[in-house]
């Protein structure tokens, strides 16, 4: 890979006040760009963010909740698991997580959720305060984004570093930060990445610092490839605009694009493990295409979102960047000191970028060629950045009064046009009216030819107004987007229940001899295993594999998000099958958490040849899969008899259920089972309530194919063997499957579990590593070795030290055929994509080393000559 030499003179970057000559050292360039101003921008943005939250009383400044949506269910539990990894207390390592969903790969999650460098601060705090470092990830990313944008604006155009610091603040505390990034900490690196990649592109314009630009590119894609992809698109657009408005010839422009291309390729090679591992994890994940997301946004709604403090409902692009930024953008068309081509190019780019957010084909490009299931405007920070850059182009040329007054008139027009739209609330109107008047007056003073000390006072007043207006926008946004209005009352994720459960788990931990699980009565987040330090079925991630979701569904676990949110198992069979020997549950008096031992298989067990069969259960039913997985007959699947209540006819899939009228009895059915059996219902698509003789009413909330019910208890079969249960369907058109009920024989079940335990290696003969497991078997063992973890891609196993081979799926579990006989089995997990990713990183490192070594090689040749 060849690049222009380090001695190539700058051709496209203008020099002038605030812009050092191209030959100075990089540290001098940073100093010339206003390092102090960049730090001031960081402090100003973080202060405004904290002041606004404190005024509202939001955690960590009050009892207002941040524990909402995915911040609660994903990001805090993932950071708690990161704490465990940093302190060596996790069950697993960076490659594999034994705790969630009974075992899944973890490196893809690390790159996606935890690679923001500020996430590493988690280990410095007590684990019970994991919410705080997660907040700091957002806060510190905000400050860094403000500082980096301040530096880039100085490279975009010379001018006062203190004024561009104010614009950097507007960028960092933009609407996207407050609504999207603030509760999704890993995306906050995209806010940093956009101006950082623009600086890398600026290196291409000056034809210098190729290596440093490459490292910037690699850092952005490593820290969060998802938001970095959006930031890269934005940086490319800015680079193309800067090339379009320059007077350089096409040869020079081509050289810049070549330099940028090689920089991007080398940077991607360096970050290849993060990109490939995460990309393959996404490709292998359970499909979740059941949602239809629209990006359509009313024009006036979009326009109104330029006003600070607006909160769209439903989702729309959150793009405001402060009154100062908006006023200057609107003044740019009147700014006669800016070349016409720039006055036309920047507004055109802003408008085209805005339109690309709300047109489905281009919106998919921003999102990685597919629309997400949550907010479809995750790239909005790019438009906020473009607004800030256009504002700086206007301000750096010191707009005349006519331009400022023209911008103020347009600002008033925007407010009048959008005042009645949904996102424009009272706080947005007040902030725009007061802020617009104050900022316009201060800018008019600044443009009036004041002396230096007076201009300094005006800049100070602008800084104070920016702090006040930004804090007010943060406060107004938190009021309008208050989690309490959405049912979130806990200030933090790690509440009292979490504390009690974690203490009980630590007191009864027996890993890897057996797992410690929880009953469905304990629920803190969708990722309780990582949060609470247990090993259970609950798991919520974009990277739940197809194999895990399908295999566990066939065994009767419930899930949501189309399979990407596995629910905690609640029946004794799954506990036993996956080696859960201890169950934690709420104390009967509701105070504290208690533990009880339950029968369970070991983590590593053996199945005799020929035991993988249905044992009379209907083929393909959950009962057939379960008996085949255990290798014994433990269920009876009775025929169902209709008793009374609203019900339709029999259809091929089962009994058509009627929807009860008000006050009418439920649909009742009966079945014949052995007295004393435990009856269970598996109606994965049923929505309504179910209850059996003497049992508790169970809520069923299925919404196929997005949400499916787990196996649920109905009660104990009475002495006469006739078991009755009732269903209260609350949606029309539902069907009760003919094989919906299975009766578990407790005695046969305990006997089968004990038989498998007796035939399996004792725990002292099984070694469990962070991403490996090895067992010494009884001499001449045959059949199949089964590891109580989903059979996902990435595992390789060897028997008797032989060649590594891919294991099989044993009813969804990891299975290793032993052949004629074996005495040792070892398995290891390697994240798919890691090896080629590391190879690509090696190539990228060679390219960077070659560029670094080239000047040395040229000097040596000159000496030899």
C-alpha cells in the first residue's frame, strides 16, 4: 500500500490565523487549534448535561430513574459482567459466557456493548454501583465529543477557539445525545467518532499524518463499529463537500481520495477482529424481522426538531444542537463574507442528509442496509454535526449585522411554523425565544467592532448563555421524556432485590459442579444472570444465536424479541437438564431471598446409545424433545377432552378457542394422567390466562412469532386421575394444540436424573475453563457426551486427544459422539471470525509499519548513495 510521503506539502488546507503552517509538529497544531478551548468545551458540555439532570433530579443527582429500556435490561448488566471479568469473578471469559442462556459466546457482545474505552472505568467502582460508571461512559463521551469537534472546527476554518468551543458544546449535547445516546452508552462513541474521522480526513487534505489518521479510523471502528459506520458516512460527505468547494485540480482531488481510501482500508484491517466477530455474530443471530419500522416524518415535525428541548413522540430525528448553532446556520445564506459556493454547499448537504434519514432506501444505508427494531434514526448525530460545521463556517467569517438579523427572522419563522407540532413543547418555545434574543444581541455586539476586552466580555457572556440554554434544554428534555411517566420508578438497576439475590447467589454458589438459578418470581432485568452472578436461561442480546433460540424453544423455554430475549426457565425439567442444582426465590414473607436444592444433571453428562428418542410422545412436540434430551420416559401426553365454555371446532392444529364474553365461564378441558403427576401446559402462542385444579392463575402473553410462552405449571393430578384446567382466551382465533398438556411423573423423573448422574463423570473429573471444558470419562465410555449448553457455532471437540471436530446438536445441547469407546473429551470455544480478524490486523499492522519505515529506508538509500 503506497501513500504520499510525509514530506508532501499541504495543498488543500487553508492557512491563516488559528491555522498553523503544515510543516509544524502535530503537537503544535493541536496547541494552535486551541487545546485549552477544547478542554473548556468538554467541561462546558459535561457541566450543562449534569446541571440539567440535577435540576430534574435524575440519577445520579436524585431519585429520577435512568433504569429504563435497554439501559436497564442490557447495558448495566453487561457492564456488571465486565466488572466480573476485570476482577476474575465471572463464570467465563472474554470469549465465552457460561452464565447467560446456559452459555453463549461473549466476544461479539464485548465489541458491541463494552468496547468504548470509558467502559473500562467500570472496574474502578464497587460492583453494586455499576449504574454510575455506565452514566460516566455517557458523560465522558459527551465531553470528549465536544473537545474533538472543537479541534476539528479549527481545522475546518481558522477562527476564535473559544467561539468554536461553544459550538462544540452544542454538538455534544445535541438532541440525539439526550434521547438516543444518553441511554445507549456504546453509541456515544459515534458522537466522538464523527469529528475524529473528519480530522483524519483533514489529514488527507493536508497530505500528512496518514498513520495517525489510520489509527483514528481503527479506534473508531474498534470502539463501536455500528455508530462508527454512520460516522464514516458523515465524514465522507464532509470530505466530498470540502473537495467540491476547493479550487484544487482534479489530480489533487484524486490523490486526496486515494489517500483517504487507503487510510480507511488500513484502519478497517486493524479493527478487523471487532468488525468480523461482531458481523458474524449478527449474521448467526436469531432472525428478528417481525417488526415494521417506518422512517416517514412530517416536514414540520422534522423542522421543529431543530429547536432545542424538543422530544418527538413517536420517534423522529433528534437533531437540535442549540440556539446559537441554529441561528448561525439560518444566517449562513445571508453571510456575504462566505463564498457563494460554500453558502450553497453546506445548506444543500444539510437538506440532502436530512432527507436521507426519512427515505427508506437511504435510511437503510445509514443503518447497515436494514432498519432496526427500535428507533430508526440512530444516525441523527451526523446531521447535528453538519449543523455545527455550517454554523462555524458562518461564525468564523464574522457575520455582519444584516446576516445575523436575517438569521434571527428565519429563526422566528421556524418557531411560528412549528409551534403547534407535537415535538415542540413549552421548554423548546421558551428556550428558543429567550435564547434567540440573547444570542442574537450578543453576536450583534461581537460583530460591532468592539475592543479586545469588550469582545472578551461578550464571548464570556455567550459562554454563560450557552451553559444556561443547554442546561435548560437538558432539563426540558428530561421532563418531557421522564421515565416515571413510562412506569420506571427505580433510580438505578441494582435495586434491593438485586442486592439480596446476589448475596444469596454468592452464599450458595457451586459452579461448575452445578448452576445456581432463579425462579420467575425474581426479575430485575432481562439479563439477570450477568447482573446477579448466577447461571440461568435469561439472556437478552442482539447476538442470541439461531441455534440457541431454536434449541431452547424446542425444549420449552419462552422468549421475546423474536428469540433474542430468552426468558428465565420456570419448570423443573429445564432446571435439571441444564444442571441447575440450586434455585433462588423470594422468601414467603417477601423479605429477602431463600435457596433450595433441586435435582439436576451435571454440566457434563453421558447418554447411552439409542436413548435419543421420543418414548411415545407425539413427534416434534416439546415433550418428545425433552424425553430425547434426557434419555428416558418421564412424561405422559394425554388426550384432551372439552368440558364447557366458549370453544370452536377442532382444526388440524388443535382445538379452536372461543373468546369469552363478559361474565362467561372460561373454556374448560380435562385429561387423564397418573395421580400425583405434575401437569404442565405448553401453548407457546396462547394469549390469556390459564389455571388448573388447585393451581395458581398463570398469565400467558404470547404474540407469535415475536413472543412465545414457556412451559407453564397447571397443578397436581388428583387421586382419581382426572385433571381439569381452564383457559381464558382474550384474543380471537386462538388454537389449543392437541399435545399442549404433558404430565411429569416425579418418581420417574428423579430416577432418570439419578441414572444419568451415576453414569456420568464425577465433578472432580471435569475441568471447566473460561471457554473450554474437559472431562475424564469412565474407561471405554460409549454413546454421546453432552454438555449442558446450547450447541452454537464456534465449538470444537476432540475425543481421546484426537483431531478437533465440530460437535453435534443433541436436542439443542452440545453433543460429542464417543464412537466405539473413549476415556477423555475436551471442547473449546473460539469466537467465529476471530482468527481471520487477527490475520487482517496483522496485514494492517504491516501496512502501517511499512509507511513508518519508508522515510527511514529513503534516508538510508540517500546515505548509501
